[in-house]
C-alpha cells in the first residue's frame, strides 16, 4: 500500500485500461513492475468482461492527478500524455 501511495504521489494515479472499449481499473504489482487489467463488469450486458492487458509500470501514459481529497470541478487534467 505504501508503494502504491508513493508512486501515485510522484507520478499520478493510474488511468483506466487503454484497451479498446475495456475501461477497467489498472492494478500495479510493484514487486515485478507490471501493470495489469483483469476486466470490468458490463452493466448493459450484465456480464463480467475479461481483459488481458499487461505492460511495464514505466510505460503507462496519461496518468491522472493524485488526489488527497475530492476533485473540484474542472480538475481532471492529465499529468502526462
């Protein structure tokens, strides 16, 4: 948990999965430096859609600002692209 907070504070929060149409939440394994997505629940179809996206932690772009409180209106800019 500490590694996740340090990484987020330094580099920004992980964005949604970049796979086409997935939109799932990315998860980082800091021990091996890997970011994965396991998928998301599709409410329209009522099923869990599996995703197999994997990449190295350092190659993630489009990180979001790290928040320590609720976001204010218009504060959703990307840190890097």
